[in-house]
């Protein structure tokens, strides 16, 4: 495949174009993998970071009409590097500090772009946490919460799920939300321990 411009890559990621995503993988995965390996990660870590980087870019395009000022590789590498350093920081703060000290020439200063990346990464983590725990709910709760997320009102949900009354829908929605919150809190506690 011929060389793609940053704009075509961004458009392809936003449209979930498998050819473009394969192109990004073929061209850039080994670069990301080398960085992750250099700082203690495995192939699986590199794959996770690579996929998360694609998701972060997708979210940024969706939310703010992203324009890449440098090459796509430079921008993508920065996102993946920042994510991997965050993973290291969470796993082993002493090791992270030694890496951070060794990256003095390539320091990650706290600037507006890094803050945006940090926000996008945190948002992605929250989405994954939510999705992981919604999947643990009953199919009925999943269907109900999906309709709530799509903006359906109580009357529409009652009709869609063929419930007896809006009162029953309110009660069921409250129960499902409480279960989800409990699952998320438990999941969060396990991650921090």
C-alpha cells in the first residue's frame, strides 16, 4: 500500500477502516513494541498500548476534530509512550522514576497537550471499566442501561422492553444502576489493592 497522509490515517481511524488500521499496524506496531520492550513490557503490553493509542486518537477526533501538526507516527508514538509510562507509574513508581530521570532529553513536561492526552486516557479507562462491569449484569439490565445511555425516556423504555408500567421501569432502572455502581466500586477496589 502506498504511503498515507496523516489526514487519511485519521479519517480511516475515525471511520474504522480496516485497511487503514492494518496499514497503521504494519507501519508502526514494531516501533511501539520496541519502546514498550525497552522499558520492561511484553508483546501483550505493546499490543494493549497500541490498541489503546488507536482508541485515544479516535476519541480525540470525535471530540475535538484533531489536527496532527507533526507526522502521524510522531503523534501516535507520543500517545503510546505517554500511556506506557502511565502503566509503569501505576505498576512500579520507583522504576518509573528511574525511567523518567533517564528520559531527560525527551522529558514529558506537563503542558496542555499532555493534559489532553491524560484526560483522553482517563476517559478511555472509565469507558473500559463501565463496559467490563455492564457485561457482568443480567441481559435485561444491559438492555435497559443501553436504552438509558441512548437517551430514551422512561415511557420509551417501558414500551421498548414491554414493561407493565413506568413505575416498574423506574424501579428496575434504579436496581440496575445500583448493581452497576456496586460492581464498579468492587472492581475499582480490586484494582487499587
